[in-house]
């Protein structure tokens, strides 16, 4: 394998590892903050106990997320130095803000929240966890602003003397932060993250509700019932918002990266009233024409792309036509025969995996709310098992979403801004684009990349085992309601009880 292939594998593997942790941190921090706020306002002990319990999972997840995230930035300078040279002036700006503003905000106040319990007022301690929640979501925003520039570049000019893309002043930086692609992406990622966190809360709570009811543990079934319903409501609200934000983002992708969405549907040719394909079979490694789409839902793809089911307004571009457009548009840069199609199999099935796995948390949420209505307790061992098995499904869906986003953009590492192609300028954003082939480092050998790929994979596997064992340990320990007097919201002199 060449250095390019190995570098892509390395970035893909480390990203998937990292993104197992990211959505849980983004979604769980606000949920823990809400739990503690409910305790602060109501004085009900159960909410403080739940905040402490899920706070442990948050801290474990945060620590492992930091460890895996650092490696991502290292790769920009090592494996992708040509990419960094070309757009580092733009890409690095939001990442710098993420580190200096968001990361330090969340890490500082997470420490204050943990070790300040009993050493500061309850209101101030609650404010700390809210600042953590704000910090992790700000962090997500800055990172997505950088990634969205790669999907749809804005706010940049091309410097012909240096051969680099550069920010178009302060206004350009603001354009990067307010990129419509970034706004759509952050809304989709945050709502999906709430769905992930809600599933973790509901899954663990249902399992413990059944377990504590079977064992007749005093006080615990009621507490876990409250947590299960809280998680279930979070899932259902976030599921609706995921659908709306996904529809918005999908329409942007149809306009900005038509090849990605045409490949996601294995739609070979432009057509009106295009159906949504549920399953496709055939030879995905060759031409789109060799793929047979089955189980179509009429007109749905056109509605997803245009808000129209039929008629000229419902026209959706196909793979063949987009390929011809790209070859004609960029013939002078890349040659007349360059293949602009992404991996059809990965793009098609990652899109369906992203949507399909989200159905399991919704089923769990609906069943939880129904079975716990009118103060009822859920005592089904089968559903307790289903609840635990459901926990990984939104993680899998989120990773499929990122695989679709990144693999569907290929062969571009910085996709062209198609909105500016009709109005080219001498040094405008229409010149800012970069093929993945051209972004890889020219001085790293395949052996060097392979060595680090193996090293990171083994290291991440070990960290993943540690993460799983720690979360499993604290989940099995549960909450001890007899472990001493519970803190009171108006008592500023409670002993430090939240130690790890």
C-alpha cells in the first residue's frame, strides 16, 4: 500500500475511535447539568445521586476523549503536511479557538465541579457543570466549523505567490464560523449527541430499575424510573430534531456536494421524482450501472433534496451527470479522465447505517414511557437486556454518519465551492480546492505510516478496553443510597464526597 492509502486508513481508524467518545461527552454534560439543577431547585436527593453517577461516566469519557483527540491534530502535520500547508491558515484558526477557549473552559470547570463539591456553594458548583456543558458544545462548534470549511470552503482567498489558501481578513474568519454548512452540521451533531447520551441514561436506568425491583432495593426503583423516563424523553425530543436537522443538512449536501448524495442513493442518472432506495445489490466496486436498487420508496429522495415530490423542481442529479460536470469543469487542473466518484459501497451503506441504527433508541424510549406510565415499574428481564444492548446503537449510527460525511467527500480533501464557479475571481474562493491525492505528505514513507498506524491502533484498543471496563465497573456499582447523608442544596459545608 502507498503512503496515501495508509494515511487515509490511519486517519479513518483514529477518527472512528475518537468519535465513539465525542457524542457522549457533548450530550451527557448538559444532561448531568440538568440533573444537578433539578436537585438544586427541588432538593430531591435522587437527582444529585444521578448527577454524581452519570458524572463519573462523563469524566471517564472526557479523559479518554482528550487522549484520542490529540492524535488527530498531530496527523495534520505529519501525514497531511501538504494539506496543512495549503489551508493551515484557515483550518488552524477555529482549532486554535477550540483549544484556547472551549477546551480550557470545559477542562477547568470540570475539575472545579468534581473537587469543589463541599468547598463552594451548591449554586456555584452547579454553574461549573453548566460551564462544562457550554465548553464541550463550543468545542464541537469550532471543530465542525473547521471541518465544514473542508466540505464547503468560504471566507478564503488564494495567494498565487505562495500557492496557499488564506483567510480573507477578519470578515473571512467570521464567514468560516458562520458557514451555513457549519450551522447545519452543529445542529445535527448536537441533537445526535443528545440522542446518544439519552440512550446511555435510559439504557442503564431501565436495567437498574428492573434489577433493583427484582431485588427489592429500597428507594432505588423509583430513582431509576425517574432517570429512565428522563432519558426516554431526551431520546424522543432529540430524535425529532435529528430528523429536522438531517433534512436541512441533506439539502445543503445535495446543493454543495451533489456527488456525495447521488452516491448515497446509488442514483446513476438525473431524474425527477427520484425514489429512496432501502437496499441495493450488485457490483459496487465498478460502475454505478452494475448496482441494482430494490425496495424503493417513491419520490422520497426528491423530497429530501428539493422539498418537492414530482415535477421539474424535484430533479436530482445522478452520478454520471455529476461526473461529467466535474470532468468538464476541472479538466485543466486534473485531466479529462479523473474519477470524482467516491467509494459507492461505503457511501451507500454508511448512509443507511446512520439512519437505521437510530431506530433502536426510539423503540426503547417509547417502550420505557409506556411501561412506566402512572408510576408503574418495569420488571421485564428481556427488556432490561434489550436496554443494555441498545446503548451501542446510537454510537454506531453516529460513526456511520461521520464515515458517510468524510468518505462521501472523496476524492476531495477540500471540496470546491460550486456556488462560486459561475462567478470566478482571480484569487477568490473558487480557487480553494484540494484533492486528497495532493494533500498527503511527500516525505513520509509507507513504512513510517504503517508503523504509527499499528501503534495507534493497538494503543487505542487498549484505551478502549480500559474505557469499557471503567464504565462497566461504575455501572455495576450503581448508586448507594445508604452511603451517608445526602448533600443539601443550601448547605455550603458538606464534606468533599465526589472523589475518584
